[in-house]
């Protein structure tokens, strides 16, 4: 039985499309939660209030990041259709 958990698997972020290979992932609390990389989670995700388990707050942050990315893309599509591209 290993003392340390296995490091996160490499994956492609669903928001930015970058391939993330975490060779030195840092503390376990900062590991990315698939399918969103840590940078996109912190950029697009909302801050979740303190009550609740830490992992639950991280999952809510990931879900809010995905929802915000979908909302942003929908707004881009809407404005492109009405106003064209620059």
C-alpha cells in the first residue's frame, strides 16, 4: 500500500485545450480535477464559500468553471452571428 497517492494522469483540458502533463504536481490539494486544468479552474471558476468538505468545494469550482466557459462560448457565438467578426 503506497503512502503517497499516484500523481494525476496527463489529460487535455476541456476549456483551454492544452495538454497537461503534471510531472511535478505539487501538494495533493492543488492537483487538477479532470477535465479542467488548475489554471482554468482558478480563472473561470467561482470562489466557493467555506462550509463543506474541501473536495466538494473543488468539484463545485470545476463545475462553475465549465459552466462559465460554456456561457462565454455561447455569448461569442451569439455576438458573432449578430455583429460579425472583426
